């Protein structure tokens, strides 16, 4: 029994397909829902999959590819959009969230330009690589602690910036709440902010930007 009502028309209606949020789901539930999505449009994606489930699911499902760090699994890919999406993260502690965003953006048919460990404590590392993102439709910026990096990036680029606060940080970082508030309070224009650790949501927003601007 699938235990879910699958929205097979969501892709044509919104540009973003239904995706399996795998947290708290059994392996059998994830497999059944992904098979239903695969049958609908030859594509299925699951996020927040327990790492010990990734290999068994990949072995059972068609055209499967998985990422341990992103905790994500896809069957196939959507058609290429012809657009690139940038994914930037402040520190290596933020990589799991950044990799989720990159994995989803790629699965949705975008080219991904990814740069890691370029936080504000050594922001020259981003400045040295700024040209990498010239052709991106949007840039996802992932940061914890004080959450300053999206403001820096948005002050340097013409593309929309999708800011992702992470739950990384000591004490008053408060599990990502400080980074979230900093991003919401940013004085740099052109920033959209998603929920804490929500690499998936950031990729969806960036993908919709790509669909809107693609040639």
C-alpha cells in the first residue's frame, strides 16, 4: 500500500514536480511513492533519505543515482533547462545542505556551478572566483553562524540570491535562527530567504528563476 496521494500533475502545473520528503518514511513507502512518480513522468526524487537506505533504494529503483552527503536519491533527470545555477557555501560544515541544493538543481535539469568554503572569515576566496557565476540564472548561498555570506554575495552579483541559513554554529547561533534573522534583515537587495537547512527549497526557487529566464 502506497499510503500517499501522489500529485502527478504538479510538474506541468508549477514547473517543480512532487518530491518525496523521506524523513520518517520506511524504505517500502519511499520506494512505492518513487515508483508512482516514475510512472507519471519518468522522474522521481527523494530528499532527506536515511543514509543506510540510499544503497538499497538505488538497487531497487530504475535509473537511480544517490548522494550520501546530500542524503538524496533521484531516478532519471528532468530535461535540461539550458541554465546554470550557482551553489556557494560558507564552510565545510554547511556542505550537506549545499550538496542537497546542488543535487536537486541538477536533477531538475540545470547545470550547477558549485564553490565551497568561501565564508566571510576569508571572503577573498569568493572574490577570487566571482567570474565562475557570471552566467548563472540564480545563486544559492548557504551559511550558518552569523549568516553574513548571502549579503556579501548579493552586493556583488546581478543574479537573484537564494539564502539558506544552516543550523551550524555555537551558542547564540541558536540552531540557525541567528543566521535566518540576519538574512531576513540583510540590507543587500535581491535576496530570497528559505527555511533553516532547506537546500531543497532553495534549489526549487532557483529552478523557477531558471525556467523564467531560460532562452
